[in-house]
């Protein structure tokens, strides 16, 4: 299994960049490096040659190769357009890899989350429903807070060997597709247009440039996603969790940083 992973890594002023370097180092060393794959090519899309300085901090296995791609953003109206720059290259790769991933530079996706996707993706794809990931923040590694999903899920559905529940939200600042799904994405209207249109689908473009890049193919249809339930705890299962390493919502007291992931499960009410 060959994986093509694309990361958007914007170089900020030095006082900000020092912290951002820590995040992307963890994304590669502590998360992507653990994936059980034959090979993974990581393409880091950036706006500055200075981004290459993080290479000295990267420690990964022989299955991984990394390439830095510097984009000139001088003609762009917003630097967040960097988050869309991976698509031209990914399009040329559509027949060369088995799995395609896009993620932001502070989003940690564990091997457990990858294995969860592998296990259920074909069943979900066959039934034209979407597999969800919950992006969380944590200060103590004990309690997870999900700032992209802020209301409880609904319904309980037995699928294969576990239970799933549905939520209208499915944003996680990353997406993962197999080759067949990527081909469908590329030929859809969502590949080159912005996917999130708060002013309607006829709007010329979305003001949520970065968020739209992270929506990907499935959420473009705004049909929500299904999340696995841990049968023992009745909470949302950790296998669908991905990590927002910046922790800026929970640490800054943002309203979106106080929704405990336990509240997502509709079976939570049985525990109260």
C-alpha cells in the first residue's frame, strides 16, 4: 500500500513559526511515521524555503520520503490559498498511489485512525455514506474536547462489528481517500471550487478558504458522517479521533473548546 500525503505548512514570522515547527514535527514523527504502510511520500507545501529547516528535526523510518514544494503566493489575494496548492500535484498522482491524504500542519492522525478508515471504508463507500473523524484537543490526555462538532449525534446503527451514530458535522482539517474516491473527487465540481458556501452554492467563492480545503470530497455534499461508538463505554470510540495539536481553542477558553467528546454519543444520556 502506497500513500501520498500532502501537508500545508505556512511559514509565519519567527516568533510564531517556532511553535508551528513543533506541531508539524509531531505530525510526521509521532503520527504519520507510525502508519503501517509499504511506503508514504509526504509532500510539504509551503510558501518559503525557510520551511526546509525543520528537516533536521524530522525522524522517520525508511518507508517515508519527504519533499518540500515552495509556492509563490505573491499574486494571491490571501495566503490561505496555500491550502489549495496541493491539488494540482495530487491530480497528477491519481494513478500512482493507493491512498491520498490532505492534512493541516497541526493535525495528528494516528495509525489507529488510519486502520479504522481501512477497516470500514469499503462498507461505507458501497452504501454511499461517510465515515467520520473527530478532531479533538486535550490538556491532560484524559479528556478530549471536540471543537468541530458541537451537538450530540443522533441514531444508533449497527454496522459490521460495532455501532455507529450520525452527526451533521464532519470537518476534521484533514481528509483521506482511496484511489477510486479520489478519481470521483477530481471529476466533481468540488475539486477546483470551494466546497463550503455559507452564502449558497451559487456564491462565486467561499470566504472560508482554508476550511474549504480541509473539507474534502465527502463533506462537500453536506450530508454529515457516521461515528463509531465504543460498545463498552458507550462514548464515541477513540479510533476515530484525530488531534489538533495547537490546542488553541481549549487553552484560550474559546466557546468551541468546551464540548467534551463524550457528549457526542446519543448513548451518553443513558450514563447520566
